[in-house]
């Protein structure tokens, strides 16, 4: 298993439904980040949550972090077709701010 | 935030050749990071490009295969040398945000290389 495993690998929902993606990791972290990637293009940063935080919101996004379980979840509410993308979690242990370990990603398809 | 431009956006290369990818940032940054994303997979850090010193490579990546230049605080290049089909990937340049959101990475659009 790798640091930053995500499930499910693929998720297909109808527009308007909520989408939940989970991320598990193995080692201690300084922060955990979520990114979106559209069709093999560059990644866009969504949210960063620090190890001393438990929940964070940004618009329709809600991220939780449970350091005791070494897991995080990303909830997208009221999904739209434009949310169709791959979503990656990434962890950073604090020794090098730019060195993040990425999960395998969840491919989300939102059907109109 | 930072705006990162990469060239080329995509290329098709022949086995045995080398290709240099350029990365330009719209602000001065101490460190730039090169990631690789193999087809259908996640991102793996290749190296950290430091201005004024040698790049720092991650396990499994070596300078002879991926030489990096960092001539100033806004520019870096990554060369993929003696390419084989296994090098077909998206190569991504990134920089890190400092301050309130330290750890947030900004990425270029990536350079998609296909090696025949």
C-alpha cells in the first residue's frame, strides 16, 4: 500500500448529488491537501488542512481529517457536471513544504 | 498564488532522444519541484530544483537521466534523457505557497510526452 490511498477509485453520480471521497495515509503528517485534475492537465489545489485541524470548508467542499485513523474525506455537495475530474489527496510531513506524497486518486463522473 | 507556464505542452519523441521541458514562474521562488505522472497513475516527485545549487533527487531518480537546471529564481528546465517508452508521462512543474497556506502546491499545465 502507498501513502495516500484513496477510495473509491471511481465514482459516478447524478448532478445534484453529493460525492464523498476518502483518503488514508500511513505516516505522520504536517498537512493534507486535496487537488483536482481535469483530463490529464495540471492540478488545481482545492483545500489544505493542517494536522491540528479536524474540518475545513470552502464553498461546496468540505474536508475532514482524523489523524487518529490517518484518514481524510472530501465531500462535494450539490455536484455539477463541471466537477467531473480526478481528485487526489496529498500529504506533507513538514520537512519539505513542496514535497508531497500523492494518493492514487478518485475519478469522479457527474452525469447531467 | 503563482502562474506557471510549461513548454512544450505535449510532444511525441523517438526512443533514444532527449527532450528539455521549460518551466517559467511569474514570481521569484526559492524552490521549484518536478513531478512525473505516468499514464493512469498518481504523481511522483522527481526532484527539487534549488537556485544556486544542485537539484535534490528523490529515490529512483538520477541526475544522468533527469538533469535539471535552475539558472534564476523564476525558471527551471528538466531534461528527460535517452528516452524509452517507459518515460511516456506527464511532467509537471510546481512551486509551493508560503505564509498562511504553506504547503499548497501550484502546478503548471504539464508537459505530456509520448515516446515511441
